[in-house]
């Protein structure tokens, strides 16, 4: 096994630091929650999450908080993701996602601020009063 060099440790430290920033959300412009309940995973949520993370990495985006949740209660509309922008009050819930649709949501909504209406189920929170 080759010895680890100081440069290797620095690369590992930076990668861990970036993943921590995304998980904690401090200073994030957006929060994207991929719903990963068993129904979501069975419907294809893992490839959707992988596509999102790939786009973030490929574009060098450092200010998007990515998280997961369990079932959102709409199993027939999975895979789903919720996008919340720091500059907007209401979150947007996207349904029937594919990796290609998630890439479009990331580019147009997360980066561009434009809701993709044909993928959106609802705008706003399901919480009451």
C-alpha cells in the first residue's frame, strides 16, 4: 500500500469539508431535498440523487444544500424532490423525476430561479397554520 502524502490528505480534507457544507446548509443559496423513502428508492430516487450530485460537482457549485427525507406521502408520484431557494418564500415540490429532469430542475430552478411548471406538483408547504 503506497504512503499517503500531505497533498493527498489536503484533497481528502477539502472533499469532506465541501460535503459537510452541503449537508449543513450554512450560507446556501438553495436547499434540495430528494425524497428517499422506500417507495422513492424503488421508483428511482437514487439515480435522481446521483444526477443532482453530479451536476453540483461538475459545475463546481458550493452553495447548494442537498439533503434527503423519507416518504412524502405521494408514492405514486415518486421520485420526488423539493427545491427551496433562499430568495423565495415557498418551496416547490417536483414529481415523477428522472435523472434528466433533475438536471433540468437544477439548472433552470436552482441556478436560474425559474420554476419548471410541467414537473411541479405544488408550490408552498403542506404545513398548516
